[in-house]
């Protein structure tokens, strides 16, 4: 059962100071030069936290899939971390990562440990970004299942709503540390209107963009000439995959002493699939380009039954060649 409390903003900031002083590791979005991203917060930065805006520059996966990790050295995270301000698109992306890494037969213990030690405080997007298109793929711009608590700032107050059993436990901790009240009906109605307005705004600016199932069919049907044309500007920098909340390819690097280093990789890099004999199924740029769309909209949904693109728009934001995934898809229709 969901529970909700309202905390005065000043009281909420004092709570974060108490948690930080007690040794808790708290991460939240902080803005610098017009861009905001997760930082380890302290007493000086607590007042600078960005609430309910889409979206941190880095996806939520950075907390669970380090760029480099010595997998033979354990790699477990000591103690818990508290992540504040995760958007719904990233929380939805964790469902795919969980399906991959918390498999019954082949569980990644490092990933599982990091997930178990994290309290995820999601945040509805009251303010959207230019390339947000989550609603196109059935994702609402507010957290559902997948996070522990949902946080909304009304300016003067913070409203917290529990979303999991872990969230219920953390809420009890919060209530023992600060003064809180129950939100009034008007508070919840205001939040509902803000959420619905964001969803309507995103849907309106992406009118005509095909949904995930139709996109999968279009991606499979498009001819090789289409992919050659649209990949011609791509420089294989890999930014689109590196910044994606669901891309999770990696390579293993052997080190002396039987060490293995797991390093994040991307299918857009040349030689990504080159094997010992020199063969490379993805040697051609257009094939690599096509491969990513197939992975997102065909192969991953078929294999895991969950979204492989949550409409965050980061790949569009990050592309130095100015390639818009959405415009590529529109031209297929």
C-alpha cells in the first residue's frame, strides 16, 4: 500500500544534511553551466539539487554498471547509496538491465549487490526536455514500479510517496528524523495536473512518431539503401549507446594475475564484433547503424519482453553528427 508524506523544503534539506553527516552516500542532480547531472551531495550542494526536471545528463545505469570493473576482485558496493531524482525513463530502463543481469541461472553478483544496496527516489518530470518522447513507447513521465519512493517538489514542500517495500522502510526512517504531515487532497491534485500536463506536452510534440511495435516492423522492413543513406553522417563515436539507459554491451580485458576487467563497449565502434579470424559481421558502418535499431526495437524486446528504448532522447542529445533517431524512424513511415 502506498503511503505519502509532506515535508517542508527546509526540513527536507536538514534531513539530507543529517543523512550525509551520518555517512550516507546521497546522489542527486546538480546543475552546472545549464546542464545537470548526478553528484555526490554534501551540505554545500544540498540547496542546489534540481527537482522534477527532465533529465540528468547521465542515465541511471551508471550506478549499477561501472564503465570499468575488475570482475575477479569482487566488485561489490559496500553500504547503501541513495539516488535522488531518477526520471521514469531511466527507471523503466532498469527493467531490461534486471532481466539481463539478475537471471536465475546467470546472476551478475556485482550488479545484484549494487541494486540491493540502492534506494532509488524517482521524480516525476514536471518540466520536459526537447527530445523527450517516453509516452510514444508507453512510458509515463512519472515513476511507477521500479523505484522505491517518488518525490515531487511543490516549491515550498517535498511530497514523498512510497513505491516499494524498501521504500516503506526508508520512509519510516525519514519520519523518525524529521517532522512531516500527510499531504492534502489539493496537493495530490496539483501533482496530478503537473504530471498530466507533461505527458500531454510530450505526446503533442511527438505526434506521428510510431510506437514501439510499429517501429520494430519498420526497422525490419527498411532496405539496406535506407541505412546507408542515414548512417552516412555517423562518425562511430558510440555516444548514442554509451549514454543510453539500456545499452549494456561490454568486453572483458585479460590482465596479468588472472584479472579480468569488464569495460563498457558499444556496437557502434569499429571492430566491435571482429573475431580472432578477422571476420567482422558489423564491419560496414551502415550495418552497425542498422544493428542498433534492430537491437532496440526487435531483438531485445523479443528476448526479454521489455522495452529497450524508453524514449529519454539522450541519443539525440549526444549525437555530434546531429542524427535524430526519431527523424530516422519518421522517414521509414
